[in-house]
C-alpha cells in the first residue's frame, strides 16, 4: 500500500465547523507496557507543511523516529508532554490515568487549545475539552502524527534512562523494550520480581507465583489492566 502522508483535513474541518483557531493533536504511548508511565504529547502545528516522512511513530525505524522527533520539536508551534506513573495507573486504572496524563500535557501548553484531536475512537478526555476522535489519527492528521513521534521518542528515552541509572531496572532491558513484555523482561520478572516502576495491578502478576503477593487490586479493575498479560503472557 503506498504511503499516504498525514494532512490538515481534520484540522480544517474543525476550524470551519466550530471556529476553533488553536487545535492540539494528542497521542499516547505506553498504554500496553508493563512498566513505566503512560505518556501523552499534545502538539499544536497550525496548517504549515509538515516535515517529510511524518507518520505514525510505529511505522518508523528507531533511527528515523529520533531524527524526526528532533526536527518536529523545532517545527511545531508548541508541544508539551504529560505522564501518569505506574503507581497512578495502579491507583486510577488506565482510562483515568490517560486522562490525567493528557490534561497535564494540555495544561503545559503555552496557550490553551480551542479543540483537541484525539487519536482513536474513545474520548478519554471529555468535558470541558472540545474533542474530535479520529481512528488512526496518528497516520492521517498532522498534529496527531507529530504528537505520536515526539511522545514515543521521549518515553523511550525515559525508559532507557531508568535502565542506565537504576540498579533494580538493569536486568529488565528497558532500553530495548521500553517496559513492554519481551523475553528478557519476562525472565527478569520471574527472577527479580517487579520494580517500583511496574504496574502491579495488572494481570501478568498472577503468572508470578513468587511475587503474586505484591499485586495490587483495585475495587473497580480497569479492563486494560485485566487484559494486559495473564498466564499466556509468560509463554516463552
């Protein structure tokens, strides 16, 4: 399938139908990870032509992502990141943690957006934000694609820093897996148990008999947490 670069079509539609002038694209990374924060980037781009090769961060090589993120951080009109920690994810559930991280990112922008384009089909922001959800917005919308790349590169760097500067994180290879399940990550969990950066309310903890007592249980379990790594997650 030929590469289709993202456009400003959605931004133009929002401007025409609502009168909004400042529109932020919002995307997250880290939702499915077992360790580390969920990170949200809010990016305001205006209607300028984006850098060549901009697309969903998952479609780019790590080298190209890093190059493009550096270019984007200079090119965007404004951008900001928000994080919700593993502890906050355990306390709140993923949906509420996503909203917390997104609000932190939006509040950190120098100007409050009139509207927000949110990647995906679920509006986890809600009032008072004026939200347009776009499935695969990280491939089709310039502002969301920019947010996708910046968020991915910045969170990957954070996870690499954890591995480099925390003795408890060294066995988990966070620089390679960014906190997502991988054979090395799973083996380290079996041997060493979860670090303070792991989401210990998640179902993968049930597959760790030696460490199962550390699992946190919330009154209203979040569906994402329940589905993120049970026994099958440890099939090597």
